[in-house]
């Protein structure tokens, strides 16, 4: 049974990654792949990278046991029977090896952004040659959109985007690994719902989730090792492939919405950051301190609390994606009133919670703490002055960490 195969594959990938991560750390120290403390970095002390090599090994071991050499893809609407295509597993795994090796080189010697981008494109092309192609997608209200030339360009764009999105989100101990484990598990369930109990795509998703989870045992706060570009690019690549073969290749009207919801947190994080960089004329790949985890740190969140909130947000949106697949609110073109109300309530909760996390935590709570800080210096500070200070700080990002008042809550170093 593929259901059990997915469970076993997840457990083995978890065990292999957990066992090999310390060895990857030793190798990183020998090769000089060390992250040193910096203003924008994660490390509080010299910490080895290359944890992604353990993730890669876990994926390969589990794939050797549970994945077939070829995966027959689900026939998409608009294509004749037999033209859905075949994904060649080991060609796609070769792309995973390629991007992991490029990431490893970057962790050791720090490649230029253009060189890394070329490597990402090369790995994505390998995946496309292996048959992981977005040939078309069902779009609500528009119907099925088939892409010319088998969707090769769109596939490459999708995979490169996912690699960079996961890479950008790797900013707090345990964040990227935990989010990828959640998303991989969600994709496994969705792939089973789309393809039935013998879905090889679901097993691949479970392997991805297990490999990320096994690494997380060593990467949770305080991290003993980082995945580096080796792991973040690899996990982005694997999630992108899983989304293509496990959820996008379906006739369901919400085929496009499901992967976007599952991956919504890293998508939004990257989107906000890149938009702000472009607004100020900076290159999209220029490092800064404007990610969600940076902003949460500035309003006084600990690393554990930050990761907890972002895990919860990811789980909530993945749950919404699963609800869209399993709540029977729509059947053969007709809507069930009762289930539609349930679905609307689930959607409302997700929207309200997302607004809370993006807006309230970023602005309202920051405004409250800023008011406390300013009025402690000058009790006559007006509401207008507080709003102006908040707007200026949120716009520029140039402000000190703010800590709520309490015992021992005096200014910290550098404040």
C-alpha cells in the first residue's frame, strides 16, 4: 500500500537525516563551511553548514527503497489519454544532486549571485528533462490553460522561484526545515487525494518532509548546524517538483490555489522583502533584515516564539489547502449550502489570522511598545509623534530592538 509506503519512507528519511547530520557538520568544519556571527546572520558562534548534504542523502536512500524508476503522471484535462507523460525519478534526483552540490560550493567559497542563479536554472532544466513539467493548470473562472512547448519555461521559473523562496526564508534556527517538513506532509496528503492510494508523488513528498524533519532535530534553537544553501536550495527544488507532479497536474478547479496556500508563508515573506528592496532601488538578492523573523525580533519576540508563530501560520494555511480538497462544498458544478458556509468560515479564520500576523504583530504591537519607549523618555509625547516615529521606523527599518517593560527590562547592549 502506498499509504504505508509514504509513512515508512518518511520515517526512514527522518532517521537517515538525523543520523548523518552530525557527520555533515564534521565535514563542514574540515572544509571551512562555517557561518560566523554577523549582523544579519543566524550564528551566535561559529556554526557548521552543509547540513543539506544529510538531507540529500536521506532523500536518495528513501527514494532507492520506495520510489519507482518512472512515475506515470496523472492525465491533465485537455490532453488525450496516454499523453500525460512520465517522470523519470533518477533524472529528477540528479537535478537534486546538482543543486545540492552547487549549494555546497557556495557554502564553502561563496559564489556570486549570477553563478548561483545559473546553477539553479541548470537544476530546474534537468527536472524538466526528467518529465516534471507544468503542461497546464486549471484556473478558477478561466478553465484549463495549456502551455506551449510543454511548459518548460514555466517549470524552470517555478522551480527557480521555489529554490530562492526557501533560501530566503532560512533565517531563524529551525524555520526553513520545519516549514518544509509541514509543507511536504501537506503535499503528501493532497497528492493522495488527487491520485489515490498508489501515488508515487505522495511518497516523494513524504520523503521530502522526513528529510527536513530529521535535519530539524539538530537545527532547532539553539542550532548545532545550518542547512546552508546546500539544503535550502535542495528543499525548494524538491517541494517545487512535488507541487508539480502531486497537485498542479489535476483537473480540480483549485489546482493552482492549493500549492500557493501550502507555500504561502515563504511566498509572502519573500514577496514583501523583494518588493521593498525594489522600492528602494536595491537588487532583489541583496541581503537585509526585513524578513518576517527579523521584524518579529525587532518587536521583542524570541527565536522560539518567532518560529512557533510561523509554524502555526504555515499549519493554518496548509490546513486551509486541505480543507479546499476535502470539505465537500462543491460537487459536479453545484454548491452545498451547509458545507459552503463551513468553508467560508474556515477561510475567514485563515484570513483574519493572517492579517493579525502580518499587520497587528508588525504595526499595532510595535506601536504600543514604541509608545511605551517614547513616553518613558518624554511623558508628554503626543499620539501624532508616536505614529510618525512608527511610520519612519517601519519604512526605514533603522531602529533598535524594543522590549516590553518588566523586571530587568532596561536597555540592552547597543540600545
